[in-house]
């Protein structure tokens, strides 16, 4: 069985990618969740860079297909793959990597049904399992996996992303709270060796 290490990269988005390049990571994941004004928006989507190669594209497609199957949601567009991001959003968070990279937006913070999944431990664990399985499938030789928590860990920033829909009485929870938990769960599923902080600022 192949061995994986996982680093969480913080700092400016471009610096995260540069450090992952220097560390020779085999793949890069910049995890987000989607949000829209319309609470009925309900598709699963994965952004790849404008310069994405075939592995990134196939990885993104496979990932969204698995999410769609697991949660009964539809893939955005033909195959869930959004090249260059919606109006360019997200592109710069993965564009500068030298390894395959995806920016998953598996569910909507703004959709009440999706928010219920995101808020549940079993939902986040399932998302982590899908992500970890996709990494094992597309990078079967193991190596260093680079994780970037969307919004969180930027210099001089308290950004935590979109507010996750709350039923009355549910605690305040932001996008980055959920994606950090999902990535930590995925890291636990992947790694054999202890996590190494490459350039951690927090
Ligand atoms: Zn986001």
C-alpha cells in the first residue's frame, strides 16, 4: 500500500502553491463549499485551473460524480468540471501549481438540505472519504498531498468564507469551519506518517 504524507498550506494563495511546488507535492486540493443567493442552487462542482491538464480534469470529474452519487445531487454542466472557475473565481488558487490540482465545491452552504449534510459529522466524513478515495485512485504511488483550506490562513485576514445555512437554534458555522474539518478527516484517512507543517503560520 502506498504511503501518503499530508501538508496543510497557509499564507497567501499563491505562496501556498509555490511552497507545494518546492515540496514536490503530488497533488493539490484547495477546498471550498459553494454559496448562492438562490437557496435552491443544488449542484456539485469542481474547479480546475485554466491551464489544467488531463489528470486534473479527470480527477475533478470523478470526484463530482462520486459526490453526486453519494448525496443525490447533480453535477454542474456536463460533468461537474468548471475550467478556470465561475467568472474566473478560484482559478488563481490552483493555477500556479506544477502538479494536478482541484478546487472542490461539493455542496452549497446556502442550500438548507446541503447545509444539513455539511453540518453533520457523517456528511463531512463521507465528503472526506470521497476526497481521500479520489486521491488514492488518481495518485496511487503515494507521496506528499497538499491541502489548502479555502479562505482560512491568509495573512491578516479573518475571512472564513460563506455562512452556512442554520435552522433555528443551530450554531453559527462558516464554510472554512466545515472544509477544515473535511480536510483533516481526509488527511487522517490518507496518512501513515504524522502531519508535517511546511510553512504553517497558524
Ligand atoms: Zn469559498
